[in-house]
């Protein structure tokens, strides 16, 4: 994929900027317009793709710092009277729901969205989208999303070092790393959300867009709930995975919106 191809986006990337009827390059708040203006100025210096990488790096640093702070807050409020009081009752309820078929499905989800399957899925989806749209942007976004979620997971695990549920309460595949937060959940939330966002921008009709968004949200929900069902994580590990993953997803999407805005600026100027 040549730099010249990336510098001149194809028709699909130029026009696929709508979620429903909302133009993602339209900024309705003063803060948003100011951010878009600064991104365009940076794009004039290092190029739109360079500015995209820079905004993802800044967003990633913010997310990792936020994850670390969230871990500190969690550590201070958890305990016998804190949010961990949710964990044992929910695990007990999950154990009552177990069945051979459901257990096998949850184990399969754990393997597909695990440390081996998830990178393969992410890179494959990124390569397919990059080739189809003749731009490296999907690869940049998905790799950044996965890298950021990994750093957030490692930050939380290193801070809390929380024990997982007891082995006799769990189902294979067993894991030994710290429990907080759920890396499977955080990664799935970020990657599935980023992929859904990219696929939504490639369609004009609202029904397929809604179906894609529902599929992304359903994937994140299924991965998180499967971790509790397996006894691999406490519910609060999964809850933090959902919330921090959603926050990082929002920053990834914002970075891409800024990128599309900066790419559109020369086009808009030429039509003025």
C-alpha cells in the first residue's frame, strides 16, 4: 500500500462518514471545533495519518493513566462493605446457570477472544478492511485499540494483583494471572467496538448499521458474561473491563473522527 494511495483517500473513505444521519466530521460544540482545528493544523505539518497516530498516542496515554487511577479507586473502595459484595452472589448465580452446552460455549469464547485468538482476529480484520478500502487507517486504528487495551489491562493487573475465584469454582481453561480487570472483556469491548464503528461507516442504510452496532455490543457482553460463568473473573473485574474499554473506544473513535475531518478539509475548501 503506497503513501500516495493513503494521501488521496478513495471514495469509500471520503464519503463513509455517517452513523445513521449523523456526519461524524461535524463538531457541534466549541470544544469539538477547537480540537478539530488543532488537529487540522497538526495535519498540515505531519500529515493527516501522522496526526491520527499522534492523537491515538495521546488518547492511549490518557486511557492508561485513567485505568491506573480507576485501579487505585477500586482498591480503596473494595472490601467487605465495598463493590466486591456483588461478586460472590453473582458467581453463585452463574454457577447455577451452568450446563454442558453453556460451559462449552463459554470455554470456546475464552479461547477465541484470548491472548492468541484475539490478535489473529484483530490483524485479519484490519488487513481485510485495509485492502478493501485501500488505506492503512483500519490497521492503524485496530492495532492502536488492541495495544491500548493491553496496556490498560497490564496497568490494572499490576496495580491490584487481585486473586481470581477459587479453582474449584472455575471451569477450564484455567488462568493464573491477576484477576482485575478482565483482559478478555476489555480487549473485546475495544476491538469489537472499533470494528463495528469502521463497518458502520461503510454503509448507508440505518438497519445494517444498527445490526452491526448490536453485534459489537453483543460480542462485548457475551465475552464478559462468559468470564463470570467460567469462574475466571469476578463480576467487578468484568464491569471495569466494560467501562474502561468503552472509554478507550470513545477516544479511538474521536481520533478517527478528527482524522476524517482533517482529510475532508481540503475537499471542502476546494468546493467553497
